[in-house]
C-alpha cells in the first residue's frame, strides 16, 4: 500500500480502480460459497434428518415396546403416557422411570394391548 502511494506520487498519477467489479467478487467468494453448500449437504441436512427420525421414534413409544436407554439399560415399557416419563420394567418386578429423551433405541414394537378384554 505504501509503495503504491509513493509510486503514484512520484509519477504524478493515481492508482487505477480494479477492473472486473462484480465478476472478481464472485470469483473470490466462490470457494467460500462452495464450502457452505458442502457443509450443508454433508453435515447439517443429515443431522436434521436424524433428529426428526429420533423425535418421531420417541413420540411413537407405547406400552409393551422394548427400549434401550442412553445408559444401555434394556427394558420393556409398562407405562407410556404422552408428555410424561416412561415406566420401564428392567427385570421381573423392577420398574424405573425414564425420561423420553433418554431413550436411544426401540428394539421391538409390541402389538397394541387391549386392556378391556376379560
């Protein structure tokens, strides 16, 4: 920058404006835009899809499903009320409450149970 000003002063001319304008700007920002698109396609979009699938899985948990918690506890759901914690039987007569968000996987889905049968 100092050399250009000193040169212009000694020659009596001013530095010329860069030619190209908008095309130079696009060429300069093209790699950045390309990286943004790659990050979106490879990282953000698949993560959003996994999060959506996890929300759907958690909302469909019902009584009788075999679930795995994030801590690795495997058990059968004995009580599943929408908007509340799950009650999971991890052993005969041993029941624990789990927060829905802490369910990592649903191993097997049970057939709907009809409690009205005698």
